[in-house]
């Protein structure tokens, strides 16, 4: 299994997704799938939560990166029924992009490939498809 710091993983995923990711749920699921399907050890403990696997440590890691390396925006969205909800959007800052550039120089090619493969497999899928895959493939006992 390949080790990677969760903050580095988060920044690299953002970069692979053109510098922006919508939804904390999406990024949480990508971290879970990285550990389960790409054998990337992020050192995170996941527990089953409202939308499947969730890591509070990863949430805190993301918060620590905010404003310096990552900007977190909140947008109000509406469901087709007219109900509103907030979504978090994560964007790389110029400092975050500089950190990514350094990470890419230092990261072994096989780890870059694992990140790339994860994004190809799941990065652009609708969130509901990712959740369906997780619910069908994993259970709380798998955490």
C-alpha cells in the first residue's frame, strides 16, 4: 500500500480536477475509494455516516488548508422540488497550486498515476453514481 499525507492527496485531487471540487461529500468519497480501490494509505479512519464513509480527520485536514492553499466557497442550491441547501466548493489558491507543483515534482510516477486513475474512474461521475457504487460495494463492516 502506498502512503500519502491526506493534505497532499486533497491538493493533488483538486489539481487533477482542474483546481475545483464541488461538495465535501464527493471529496470524502474519493478519499475512501483511494484507500479501498487504489491502495493509497492516507492514514485516515472512516466511519459510516449519513452518506456512507466519512473521516472527521480528513474534514479537519481540509479546514486547516482553507484560506492559504484552498479557498472554500458556499453556494446555495435548489433541489428540483424547490428546497434550498448549501454546497461547499473547494478551489486551489495560487499558493495551493504552487504546493501542487512542488508535490508533482517530488511524487513518484506510480503515485501520480494512482491519483490520475482515481479521477478517471470517479472524479467526473455524478455524486449519486459514486454513492451508489459505494453502497453496493461496501458496508459499514468494511471500514
